[in-house]
């Protein structure tokens, strides 16, 4: 403690030397000015002559505090100024850190609270009363000292000890930690599930890639073979035509030579002056002037036919059709060539085309005969149903009006609101309205898609076993619109609904 008698000789706790000239610090300890200057000089690297020691004490004390932490970040003893010594405890009252040696001579009074080494000692004292914070005030959510409770701002408030508050908070933190650990475990499970899923996706992708690559290799092989066959046919026809033309040329050249010889003979005969000779030679000429030999080129053969393009294109068409059929078989996807509409299901407000491939809205009642399976409203189903496999077909749509394209079970209601495609759990559809937006509907739940209508040719893909019904815009590039996922329990029929619009299955 600072001495009240200025003539009293005090002992510096650092160097243990007695001196009447000592400086007091905020921790209420006294150090000789030699030790204080030593610390300051060590930090500055130079010696400074102080004109007024009393004015510089706060600065000196702050600089002494600054050397509590070593260069490596460890906390060192406040009083070991000649060389840094690791601190083992910090005193809240003194706001100082102590090594083993200085801790042994430190005050044992209860108010000198010892804690683990730290530099944040000032935070453990009341900023108003400069006393140790010992209690917690729940009303103000603040840590307070005894003076705050007795005559400060927290007078009359219910306070609790740090141990009680700390245990309560630890209990809450443990509960939070338990929940956090549970969430961490659940998150880890999700991560593992997703990683496993990623592995499955990669495996599936690799398998699909291999199959598609093999398919294209086979298509290229077949195309190469088809190209060779067609080019060979063209070359064959060219060779045959060339031979035919050469034969005709040869025949005509023979005719030309014969005609030339006979022309010279006749010219010579015409130039003779003896009438008897002319008459006699003319008679002889009648006997000798025979037609060209049989088999010579006829004038009608002069218009030689070109390459038989019909045969070439038929060969191409047949070959390409075979390749496409082979490709479809390889990917196991059936087309929609055999999808026809069932007039017996059509509502009276729609007209089914003669080829049973298209449907359009009609403001004239069609007066279809009453049938058990006929819809009350402007809807129609296909005659064919799908109960297995993968299928793909294309649908053309009008640019205006309202249309629904999708699929449904044959057990769908035919009358009432529940008969609308999409408004029940037996149908799935894509809807287009005049707002040029798409909406997908199932079981009465409508979901507007972010895509605006950009083309009027749609592709519909069904994988019955996988439980997937997908819709695509067949533009360049093809755009996926939506995929329904379900477990199909009945055969599926193609279903259309139109109002001031038309829809057609593309053949």
C-alpha cells in the first residue's frame, strides 16, 4: 500500500531494495523509480529524463501494463521487469499477473482474488466503484460490485452470485449443446446421405454415358454402312449408265461412218454424166442400200435416263428408318405413332379430327351419343393406355386459348368438378393460359412455373416403372418444364382439354 508518511522507507517488491523515492501504481503497490524507468527504457530502447514524475505516472503504469504479455503471446509476470517470466495467476484487485516467486509473497487477503493469467483485469472491476465484480443483477442483466448493491444504481435489486448464475447458464448451455449435437448428428447423416446419393448419381451418370456413347457408336457405324451402300449404289448406276452411253455412242459412230460412206457414193453418182450409168447404178443402189443393222441405237434411246434418285432416296429412307428403329429399341423408348383419341370420351364442346390425332374447341354442340365414359366438359382421352415401359410423343398446341395436356387413370370421374384433368389424384397435367405462363396441376394443387411459353411444340415423356411424367419444350435447345413423380397404380391414358384452343398429337 502507498505510505502516508513521505519520510518512510519502503521496499520495492521487484528488486527488494529500500528506497524513500517510490512510485505508487493503480494496484496500490510501490515500486522504486529505478525499476519503473527500467521497464520504460526497455520498451523505448532509450533513456528519457522526466521533468514531472507525478504527471507521468499514468503513462508509466500503462507502459508497465503493456509488457505483461510476452512476444510469443504468453502472459508474463508484471513485476519481473528485467526478463519476462511466465505468470501463473492474475490478481483482480492488483490488476497484475504474478509468477511463482511473486505469488508466494502476494497478499492472501480475500479481496485479492486470484484467477488464471489474463490481461483483461480491468474488465473484472466495477467501472464506477473500482471494486471487484461479485454479483449479477438479473433486472439489469449486469455484473455489479458490493457498492452498487448498497448505495449504487442497483440498490434494492435482487442479485445472485456468479456461481448460481453461471450454473444456471451452464445448464442452459448444456441443453443447447445437446440440441446442437443432435442437429450436428442429423446434419452429418444428411451429408452422408447426400454423399451416397452423389455416388449413386455419378454411377448412374457413368452408366448412362456409357450406354449413350455405345448407342452413338452403333449409330455412326450403321450410318457409315448406309453411306457406303448408298454411294456404292450411286457409283453402280453411274457405271451402268456410262457403259450404256458408251455402247450408244459406238453404235451411233458406226451409223455415222456408214452414212458418210453412202453419202459419198451418192454424191459421186450424182456427178456422173452418162445417163445409162446413173440409171444402172441407181438400180444397183436400191439393191445395196439396206437399213442399219439390227440392234443399232434407236433415236428414242438418245434421251438417256439419269441416276435413279428414287431408288437412292428409298434406300436412304429405309436405312435411316432401320437405324432409328434400332436406336429406339436400344433406348427402349416407344413413340406415339399409335396414339389415337377416343371419340366416345369426348365432351360435346370439342371436335375430334378425322384422323383421331387432334382435338379443337367448338362453340357448336357436337351432339355425341350418350356414353358411360363421355366427359361432361371439354376433355378427351386416348384409346390406348400405358401400363409399362418408356414412351415419348410430341404435341402441337395453338398459340391462343386454354389447353391442358397430361395423363390420367381410366377411373377418373367423367362428370362434376372432380372430372377436370389435374383437379384430382388420378390425373397429372401441364396447363397453358392466355397469360402465356405454364402451370402444372395434380390433386387440385396448382404450381405456376417460372417459364414463359416460347414455343408450341411439346414433348411428353413417360417412364411408368420409374413413376415419372415429364414435359419439355421442343425448341433449340430443348427446355425441361416439369417432372411429376408418382407411384402409378393404374394404366395411364393421354388426356387433353381445350377451350378456344386446339391440340394435336404430332405424327
